[in-house]
């Protein structure tokens, strides 16, 4: 999952590195570039009706995304952290793709049951304009959504791996190269 509007961005470089390393390690890679495909993150009234009705049908615009999630054993998110959270298009993707019948189901007592038990790992790769101490102070909301809330849909056995570059606004070329090397190391060792 790639989420950045500028194809020349460092986030795109990190996504290319991740995909290349995963493919080099023998994994089948499906890259979903939300901005390139013009993914609409806005939940429509029809989307909300399906969600609230625990309806297992998905919106036509999300069918390919749902299929990718249903067949993945690793979910990788590559995104910049903006305003201490996920970019809006990625948050909207979670709202529209991680729906009842896909990410979870409700049993007869309305207890949430994971729908993505086949996912064994969640990886997040992000950049931050701020230093690590500031990010910790504001709770790193994007990371929490992916590693706590989304993990409830995979079950607690799914491992989480985070690769972050802090103080991106003042990062040197060497800092960026170390970050890309770490991304390649993580993705190549799965």
C-alpha cells in the first residue's frame, strides 16, 4: 500500500525499495498506489449503509483492494505521517476496505471476530517531519491505527514491524540511504 501524491517523493522510493526487496526474497507483490489510481477515500451514504448493516458486499470501487487484502499474508503500508496521523486517503482506504465481511465479522453477541487471520505480519514504513520525541509526545496515531486497531482484524499472532525515518525535513542523504537500507533489510528477511 503506497500513499503519497508525488511519484518523485522519498515515500515512493521507499515503496519501490520495499517491493523490490520483497520480490527478490520470492514474495508475490501487489502494489496498490492510492494516489496514482485516484482512490476516493470518502465514505458514501451507500458505503456507510453497508458498513452499519454488517453487509458482506463491498463497493465496486474497492473489489480489487479487497481481493488483494484477502490473498495477502503480509500487509505493508508505506506513507508519510502528516499531522501526527495517516494521510486522509489511507484513512479513507481503511474505512472503505476494512469492512464487515472483510476485516472482521460480528458474532451472534455482536462480538468482533477477526476476518484477516491469514495475515501473519503488518509492516509500516513512514517518514516524519518531526523528531522522534515529538512523535512520541503526540502518540503516533497512524502507527497506533495500523498496529493496534488493524491488528484486531488479523488476530494478535500477526507480527508488526515498523521502519520510521524521523526529522525527515532535516535528514541528510546518508540518513535517507540508511532508511532505505533498513526497508530493504526488513522486506528481504520476511
